[in-house]
C-alpha cells in the first residue's frame, strides 16, 4: 500500500518554517544547513521559447544552477562546559558512565557518537546519522550527560494547544530541536505556566520558540524587527535588564533570540500602542548604537578565551555592564583567535583593558617530572596534592599518564605558589627515591604475586617499595620496583632469588590409592610430619577426601623432590604388598564358596581371618586360603629392564595389556614404577613358573612397542595450533593418515605450550615432522590480501566488540582482518597473516556471508520455502557444531 502527498508552496513554506531552526551542520555546532525554497526545490517546467529568444538563454529556473540536495547523513558537533557536565571523573574518561550512556544512546537511536575531552575539561560531542536519529540522540545526550535546569514561561491558556500541535507533533519537534523536556499543564489545570527542563542554552531556545508560537496566535499586534545580531546585546542590556525595563515601561512582550541562536529577528507582541512604542524605542537604541559605536579587533590565545567568556557568559555581561562595550567571541570550536569589541570609542580602551585582564587572570604552567614519580607526588590517597589544593583551591592540577609533565592552571599568583610547592616535592623525591627494572619471564608472575597477593604484599610492606607487575594481557616481562633506594635493591634481590628457586623447582605427582592416604598421614598427622621434617623443602599435598583422587603432589627443589618420592614409594610398597592375598581371596574364594571372609584391618596387628557361612562351605574356603598361603610362600620376584618411555604403551588403556598378561599367567603381579620417576625397572612377582612366562611375554611385547615408539619434537607458536589441527581435526588427521604417526599437542596445563610431540615408526615420524615443519614455515610467512564484502554485512563482523573477528583470528592462526570504518562506503576488507591462514579465513568469511544472505532471503519466501530453508539452516548449524567441537584430548 502506498500514499501520495501533494506539496503546495504554502505547505512547503509551513514545513520549511518548522525546520529552519534545526541545527544541521557538518563541523560547527548550531550553524544551519541549507534548506531550499519551494521554487528552488520544485522549479516550474520550461515553457516553449518565443522566436525572439536566444537559444543559449535558459527559459526558466530549470536552466539555472540548482543548489545540490544535501546528504541524508548529517553531523552535529556541540560542547558541554565543565560546569554543566554530569559526570566529571576524568580518570575514567572513555570507560566510565559517559561512555556507557553514549553506547546505550547509539543502540537506541542508531546515531554514531564520538566524545573528546577539551583542555578546559569540557566535553566535545560529535553526532552523525540521519536527521531524525541525530535529533533524538542529541536530546538524550543533553538529558543524560548535561546537568539540567528548569524554567517556566507563561502564555495564555488558549495558546497551549498550538504549542502541542496536531497529535503532539509540534511539541515533539520543539523538544527535539531544543533538546529539552517541555511540560504543558493538562486542560483541566488552570495554570498558564509551561515548564521547560534542560540546559540553559536549550531552555532559552525553547522559551523563545514558545513565545513566538504564542505571539503568532495572539490577536494583538505582532511586530518583527530584523536588526543586526551584533547590536542585540545593546538592546538586551547587561543581564537582559534593559529589555526587561522596556517591557515593563511599554507593556509589550519583547523576544530577543539568545546569542546561541543565529537569528536577527526580534519579535514584539502586545497592544498596538505598546508594540509601536517598544518598536520606536528599540529602533532608537539600534540607530544610536549603529551611529556612535565602532569596533576594534584583538588577537588573544585561544586557550584564554574561556576566561574572557566566564561561567555561562557572565564575564562578557560584566564587561558590558561596566563599560557599555559588547565583546564578540569566535565559536570555541573554531580556530580563530580574533575577538571583536564593539562600543563607543572612548569606552573601548577600558573594555580592552578588562578583556586583557580577564585573559591573563588565569595562567597555565607545566612542571617537568618523571612519569614514575607522579603517584608519589600525588601521595597516598592524594594526600600531597590534597594539601596544595586545600591551600590554593582555584588551582587545577592535571597529571597525564605516560607523560613527564604536570599541568597547573588557575590564577597567576596561586599557580606560581603551587608550582614552587610541587617542585620542592619533586626535588625531595628524587633525592630519597629510586627505581629499578628487572626482566622476569611472565610464567613466574603469578607465583611472585602469590595467593591473593600474599607474596608481593609482603615484599611491599617489608621493604617499603612499590612493585608493578604487568597484566597478562600486556605480554610483558618487565617488572618495575620503586621506592627507597635500599629497599628497591633488597626487593629486587628477593624477586630474583624467588625466580631462581622456581626455575629449579619441580612438581611431581605420585599415584597412591586413596584408601592408603589416612595411613600415610597417620593419627593427627604424626607420620606425614616425620616425612616433612625429613624433607623440609618439599611441599606434600594430599587431595581432599571428597575429590576421590589418588594423586599426591610433591613440590620443591628437584633433588629433594626425587628423594622424597623414593621414600614415599617405599612406604606405599609396604602398604600395597599384602593386597595380593586380599585380591586372590576376594576374587576367587568368596564367589566360589558362597562365604563371607573378613580380613584383618590395615592398622591391625592381628593375623586372624574370619570365615562365615555353612560349615561345609567354610571348611572349603579355609582349605583354599591355606593352599593360597602355601603358594605365596613359594613366590618368586624378579625385575625386568624396560625403557621408561615404553611403560604407558605396555600398560595399555586402563591397564588392559598388562592385565591380560597377569590373567594369562595366573597369580602373577606386575608392578611398573610411578610415572615420572625415570626408573626402567619393572617388578614381576608370583609363582616361579608363571613369573618366567610373564617375563617372556612382557619382553616380547616391549620389543614390538620399541619398533613403533620413535619420538620427535617440533616447536610452533600456540596460536598456530588450532590451524594445524584444523576444524574437527581435519588437517592433522590428513597428516596422520598419510604417515601413520601419532601427533600430540600440548594441553592448556602444560608449561611448554609450543612443543608438539610426534610418536610412531621412525620413518613415519620423520615424514610427519617434515610436513608439519613445512606448514609452520608457511604460517611464518606473512602476506596481505583483500576481498570484497557488501557494506550491509560489515556490522555482523564488527558488532559485539568484534567477536566474530576474534573467533576468526583464533581459528586461523592469528590472521588480522580489517573492515572499513563505520559509515565508509568501501567494500574492501583487508586480511593479513600466513598465506594458508588468509586463504582459509577468506573462505570462512564467504561461508558466513552466504549464511547471512540465505537468512535475509527468508523474508521473501513462501511458508513452504521458509520451512525448507529453516531445515537446511539447522543442518548447516549441526555441521558447523561438528566442525567446531573442541578437542579435549591430544590429537593423533
């Protein structure tokens, strides 16, 4: 369904009158964008020329140059002074509430907002977007970032409906135009006052517009005077006192546009006689000032202009009141430094003196100070600077991160005093303070900090120093120590010693069945205390009983950890030894004789075994136990030397291989040394004949494994690993299928994150190593490429703070993908990284775009087509999840 609107000259003029006061600008706030007249926008068609006309002359407006239509995207720039900022915490600029508010407004309105901080701590805001979005965004920005004031304006009750307009459209337009909130009393409310809430500038604009609407509807006389804007201050008088007196004397209502509104028209309404009298008085003032006044121009540094203007323009009003001279200032966001003084010749001199005095009343000084000293100059919780600002409250002191200077701003005398005090603090600190920098591998940083900062806080307190350890995201190894020179050196030495200890430190895990933990610890920890006293440098950690873990962790100097591990293994061996009888009994006799057999407890000295059941069954069980005891008395124990690297493969998955040998050689127990011990000795214990049989089988299996157990190692950056593995392990699976080698990537907990291990037959391992080295070498060769992506899809890639781009970088070897800036019409997307990664990333981007296009296409399909498309989309989603499912085990 479509509609057609007929635009007449009258309706166009009405439409234009509602738009002409809106701020449409590309760089300067409050400059009007050009709005064409009706004839310019819709010129009449050319008529047939008369015979006498020259062919080269245009017959109508169509032949004349038509002003180009403005772009649909506009930009507004406006300034929020420091005193009107709602959030003034400069330390969080770009991260605090202002940034959050702007992000919320951008999402709600669709406009693009940029913030910048001026030297005077005022806020410069640039809003870009479509007209409607920009106006809505500006209204919200003013309401949420600028402190709000309120004022009332009284107009006749019958004029209120004209301010509201049809369906409230006029009121909404007025609120958007002035960035204010306008509250009009309800019809049943007898009040004639309209309340305006917003900034001082917005309130003035809204008040002016409301009075104009009222004047248009007023049946009394309305007079409009177009007088040069430069002479308005003389008509209004200082602080608007003169115009107020004129209104009281004549009884007419006089509306002068505020300085921020670029309009020359003064509107006078009221009784005809009163309006005529007011018009004559205003014209008289205007003609008098135009005849008597002259101008002079002076150049004043731009940085000093704000001191001449004063808070909310009060200083300009004071100069006008004292000398009768109007001071015209260039816009704050322009580069001009020229100030124009307009007044009677004999008064220009005193006014110029005041202008210079105001400009010089505040000075800016920079004090040099090393950046690392700044926080010591500020003092703990700002104590040092606090003392200075209490004594000299009008001095503003600014520290800039990373810069070796401090800025002071304020009255000349007070700034000089503050400068002397700060220089004395700096001089004192340079004498008694020092700093040192030490390079320590980032992997040790968290250990230096300790749990909840325990280690680093102790060093800070003990040596009265400050230690700055970089965040993990900085990827820096530089640690900085600042404070007393002696304390700095002692803290540095201790940090280096801690690192040396950690470099020599080793962690080892012992596998001990949880049922033995309490026995090793002993009553009230007596037994484990003996072990700890014997190895004081080793930390022994038992798992919490609720974890049901068999891992006991030893940590300390390498040699001491090895000695402690051997000592504990002897204790564990003694505890494990009697379990062969228990295992035989529980697995065979109980089931076969249908009896209950109770063995002595672990800590008991008793050797009594209690058998419960039918008499016949009990006697049979007793005979079986005695037979087993006789067999155990004839046990043989032997040791076999097998390389430690083969132990895991001989044990098999969950012990399946070694268990099959033990079952085949009944009654034999095979014991491998604990993992990480480095021992090659495997113990076989059992009946004499079965031990020899098990030994033969074990050595035969080891010989087979030896052939297929060649190992090689390869170094590759961690960010390359995902690409080498490929989606769903596709890349590494191809290498494995071609070579038959097993490829193991490091887990997140491994200390060597760059180490890739290849296991298998020597020939297969060598081939796999060559293929992987070729892949890694290709990844190290950085190339730059580009592709075309439709502008409408850019937002999908860069939204949510570039989540899609981060995923691409993680999945494709850290490839960098750069999209054009928001608002740019370019479709070019640049990719930089390893050649293979770049190609794979381009292919993935194309897949994403195809998914986006198919999603958008659903809107134009029939219900049956949509159902089919959804089914296809679900299948694609399932495939994607299969491809992107992370590997939780080493890839082989």
